[in-house]
C-alpha cells in the first residue's frame, strides 16, 4: 500500500553560514572555516541474500551497523598553525560541529589530514582538513554514538 508523504517536522536551514568545527584539544586552532561538510551517515552496502530458491529477483538485506562519514572543511589559515596541526593529527578527541541555527553535533574522531592548496597570486590561501569519526570515547574506549543537540527550546 502506498505511503503518503507527510509535511516534514522541524525547520530547515536557510543558509550554511556560519558552520564551524571545534576540536576539544585546541578549540581556537588557527584555521578559519570557509566551507564545512558535516559528517554524514552511511548504512553500508546491501547484503546479497539471494539463493537458488529465488525465482525472479535478487533479494537484499540491510546491514546492522552505521558508519559516520568523514567531516571535511576548506579553511583559511595562519601559517603558524603547522605545529598545532601536527599536535592534533591522529589524536582521538571530541569534535563539535556548530550549525548556523546553534544546533551542535558532537562525535569522537581524529584529524586525519590538513592539506594546503596551491598558493596563487590574487587568491586566498586555503587548506582542506579531514576529520575521521571514530565513535570511540577517548577516555573509556567505549563505542559512543554521535549526539545532535537542538538549540530549539520550543
């Protein structure tokens, strides 16, 4: 039986400005977000459960576990950030994405990379950062789900 599409709940974001990323171990690190891609959710590829008893269609099953996808950002930077980045690389810590409506997404992860773009005359120097969600609490080692906190108090 068909399912009617209901009116969505909540309020959509009108503008991506201003989305920021905070690292627990260095919340004022010297990079300046220009674009931010928050981590997504991925249920993984389907499991093929087709057998010789199927007659017309291949059958599939959903996986059980969820992957939090990489968080990426394009940033401007102070060149002095170099040793600060080295200190944060591969360090599992709580990461917070701050959305324009003041909602926050907290998850455990590590700074995987900080890659400079070409510096060109007449263009703003940029770098790309990649944060890998681990979903592992940095102190206890326990599996820890991401936490979305709504700023909407109504």
